[in-house]
C-alpha cells in the first residue's frame, strides 16, 4: 500500500512507530498529485515547497502524539492562507494573496499539519458540481466524465484520489456532504457556529459552516477535535464545551432510535439510490438500532426558503468586491463605472445571478414578501427538526437524489442544479450537524462505472459526537468506505 | 420533483436594469435577457411560500440563539509588514493609503 492511501489514524500510527517520516508521506501525496491531477484537476495551487518544509519541521520535532502532526491536507480555496494565493474560485480574486490565515488554518499549523495546496470549488462556494469555478471544472475520480459534486468538489476529489489524507471544506447547503457522497468519502457538516468561520470567504453568513472531508468517520472525529471551539474573532461561535469526539466512537448503538423522514423518499429519486439507502438503514437495525418513520412536514418549502435567504445574504456579502480595496479592478474612469465593470468582468454567471436575486429580494417593496417571509418559515422548519430530534437520536436520509451526474448536464439550468441540494439544505436552515458516509454503489444508466451513494446521518445541534458514533459503527460493519477508484490513465 | 416551471412573475428588462444598478453590477444585453427569464422562473417558484401560515411567527436569523455578542472596544495593532501587505492589495494606492475615484 502506498503511503498516500493511508487514513489519518493509520498514518499517525506509522509516524509514531517511525515506520516512515512525514516527509515520505508528504512526498507520496505530491507524487500522486503529479501523477493524477492533470486528469482530475483538484488543485488550483500546489504548495510543494511549503509542504516539504512543514513536513521536515514536524519530523524534526518528532512528536506525533497529536494525530494530525505531520499529516498532509488540502484546503478549499476559500480559506485565507497567509502569503499563499487564495482565489475563492473567482477571477475577481485570481491574484489575491491574503496577509493572514483563517483561524482553522492557524489551528492546524499549530498541530504541525502539512498543507499540500489549495483546491478547486464553485465560485465563492455557489454551486453543486464545481463547474462554476472561475478557472476549470474538476472531474470525479470514479468516472472522469462526471462531476465530483460541489462546492467542495476539489476537496472531495483530492481525498477520493488519495492525493491527500484529508481536506477542509465549507457547507452552506450541502457543499461538503454532496461532494463527499458523489466521491464515496466521509464528509461532516457541523452545527452552525461549532467551527470558527474567521478568515473564510462568506457566502451566506447565517448558514456557512466549516468541516472535514476524510476517508473514514474516525478521521473526521480527529479533525473536528482540532477545529471545534469558540473563537473571539467569530462572534457566532457559542461557548459550548468541546468534547473528545473520538471518545465514544466505538460504543455500540444498541437501542438507539433512528428516524426516517418520509418526505425524503419522493418520486423523481433514482430508484437504485433509494434501494441502496434503504438497505443501509436496515443494516442499522442489524446493529441493534430501532428505526421508525417520522415526518418533517415543511420539507417541500425548504428550497424556496433556503434560496431566498442565502441569495439575500450573498448579495450583501459580495458587495465587498468593489475593485477598490483588493481584487480585480477594471480601472474605469468614474467610480460608478469602476464598480459596474470590475464586478461585470470579475464575477461568473452563478455569482451574478445570486447578486441579482438577493438584491431583488432585499429591495424596497419586496423585503417583507420574500426575505422576512422566508426568515419566518425558517423558524418553523427549525422547530420541525427540534420536535423530531427530541423523539429520536438521529435522522437518516439520502444525501442526494442521484449519483454524480455528467459534466455539462445541468450547468445551464439553475433550478435543476439547485435540486441536487434538495436533501441537504434543510440542515443548514435548522443549523443541525449532518454526516455523509458511503453506503453502497450503483451503476447509472448512462455509464459503465459503479458510482458511490451517500447516506446522511443528521443529529441535534452540537451532537456531532452522536452522529460520528453512529457513522463509525456502520463503517466497522461495512467496507464501502474502503473501495478505491481506478483512475483512468 | 417539487418544481413547477410555469412563469407568471415576469420581470421586465427595466426591472433587471434597476436591480443591477442597485447591486452595482454591469450586465450585457444578453445577460439582461437571460436573467429576466431565469429570475422570473425562480421568483415564481418562491411564490409557494405564501401557502405557509406564518402569523405570529418570529423570523430567525441566528439558529443557535446567540444574541448581542460584544467585545471590548480596543484597537488591535498589526505589524508594519502586515499593514503594508494590506495596502498593497489595493489596485491603486499611494502614501500608505488606498486610492479611489472621486465620489462626486
């Protein structure tokens, strides 16, 4: 087995036993990037020199008691990384070099983790396929003609193709879970506020979360241990105690109650995906859990609620790109023309559509009908979740209605593309945590390769430990997470 | 699945131009036409929220219940190198200041 194929846990054991060094591990990842990334296109920037230097520094100290020391990672390109180009996947920031790092990056630097580079995403995280990147699309390692999902598509493809041991991503409406599902890896969307957003480009500030994409649930727990906690620089991180998320992973789940919301099994869903999800849920009964049907009656209003609120917040957040303080400037003659032209030339189609939509729903005369109405429906959807989650330990649903679709299939149809998020957006509306784990493979009608299917496990706010325990129990009893793609030469 | 693509909330080209100016976003003629049709069908889809009774319901903008998180009003100092890097990011700058066109 090549070193880059190890999990964090396995690599940490090897580093501790001096079977290999962080430098060797890092070189194995860089070699895999070199070998595969002209096909997959995960990376916008590979920071080879920095990675080798960080690896040597961790070897020099030689203390691998922390599981993330000397472990290579890839970072979604919307996390500010000091003195390393950070584009947000947008041409408006194609030469932006931030003079500071995100809190999460500083936390991982303190652990002496090794940054391999910055990975691709939909522009400012707006999308479900990574085709909205301002630079190039990323390809799914299982089948290069398919999307890796999005917006954390580069994070997912890099982990899936063993270019890295883990990656950081962001999730506003499914941007960690959907690509994790499409690439057959593990992805965790945390409770809103569990991880600091400081230094990460904002899409919709009351929805955005940060989390890990990993090869196993156990690895996700280890990364969350390093990331979680209140941050004075992010006033939306509550002072909720951070437990050891690995402590209860191996405890059995006998007697645990699993709710299956009936609204998540609807007409239009790929029947093979539905069958795979139902088989996975049955597996939990074998493990001793009790499964019952529950109802989230407002589910059908989630998409409208989500897009009104998120695009409104996005239009406000994107006002900062003004061609004056940083980023691309058209250098036009007047101030107004400079705004108009810098933004016209710097932003791509989905970002422009978001700005237009959000500006409209926030504008005079429409605010009450759209934004305020949606914010009230948000309250009701959140109450729906609180009510059901007071009766069960977790909810289980599919992550997406289909497996990874083909590149170009949906890119010109925003409404169809928004449907890829249909099963993931409600958790961001309610602020609850959710885990995506591979639970089977199906062969799509329009392809030859079997593609992964993701199961979503949803918990109460700040109950990441419970959903990680449930997910880990599944991975102990199954091998889906160990399947590896054969990357076309 | 949940979508109906019939359009009744048609946005005119003039509406689109007005929103684009509010957003300080330059659009080509082709983009104006494309957005008028795409935004109309999305807005039409949003109409379904009218079916939800929200009488007496408070809006939510903060899901974990935090309110009025304040910090001390203290200036944080940065080193000269970082300050220079920040100013250097501006497309136009002069004498450690960000330069812009006149507002009036």
